[in-house]
């Protein structure tokens, strides 16, 4: 009888607890943005000198709702490469007709992150800014893209379908030499006008990174430790065997 007496109380408490759990607000995930150089082979294969090299830079987002004030409406970055390996000259050369530039940006078009968002929302296309470059140092400054005159931005839905953020077209100076493609000061702007540093940035490689050499000094030290350990172990064994 005692069990039956307490049964209604247990049912009531269980019901109240379920109401509390149902009414408790679920915390939205924190926004997370990743920008990286697309390298299916782990690096961008070398191209013959004076040939174009395409560097696709991708974006992945999580915890960002499309069409909200927390959505992405702009981004910016700098890029550094080895000037002896890749040419980032944005200026046309002399002569008639002029020699085309050695580098330019591709984006704000079909298949690219912000453009596809504007197409989805029937907004004007974004503005892509090529920035400025110094071919002597390989530094490419202030590459950026922006949607003008809107109060919302792109997020997880669009980045899941169209992760291509921008493509950099540079010119090879060597088919075999290595260059790091260093993404610097990568930021994105939400529709409230606030700039945020990208949470995760993965640089690229033109040609496979060189394999680090094993230092001879370290090899000698490791060998010495192994030798000392072996001598100590054999001596200890002999002492155990001798009566």
C-alpha cells in the first residue's frame, strides 16, 4: 500500500521536471568560421614558369544563421608568398597592347559564397576589391569583398552549398620550388558592422613542403643515450648472473 501512496507524487514530480526541461532555453552554438586554402593533394601542384596558378580559398561556418544580423556580409585578408616562386604583380606591363597583370582575383560571381547569398536574397552583387601587391616581397594586401547596403548576411546554409570564398590567380616562376601561401589577418564582418577574426585559418602550399632534415647533432645524442642504456643493462645482467 505504501508504494501506491507515493505513486501519484512521483508521477507529479516527473511531469513537472519534464515541463522544466521543455521550457528551458537551448543555448545556440557559438559562431565558428574556418578559412583555408583548398588542396585536395595536400598542396597545389607546381606549374611551368609563366603559367597561371589558381589558389582557391574556402570558407566553412557553423552557428551562423543566414538572413540575420549575425550573418556574414564581408571579409578581408592579406596573403604572403615567396616572390621568387610566385608572381603577385597586379599591374599590367608596358607595350601595346599592354602585358596583362601577373595576378588578379576571381569572385563575386556564380559559385562564390557572398554572390550566391545576394542571388538568393535578390540583393545587388557584392563588391570585390583586389587590394594592392608588392611583387618584390610577395605580399598581397587588403583583398576584400563586401555586400553593400544590407542588414543581414550569409551563414551555414550558403557556406554548405557554396564554400568557395575567392580565387587568387597568380603566375608561376618555378614548377618545382616551394612557396608557402600564408593567409594573414583573415577577418569577416557581420551585418551589424562588427569585424571578427576568423577562428581557424589553414595556410596553403605551392608544391609539397620540404621534408625537415634530421639534425646530425640530435642523432649523435640519441645514439649516445641508447649506447649508455645498453651498456648499463648488459652490466646489470652480468652482475645478476655472477654468484
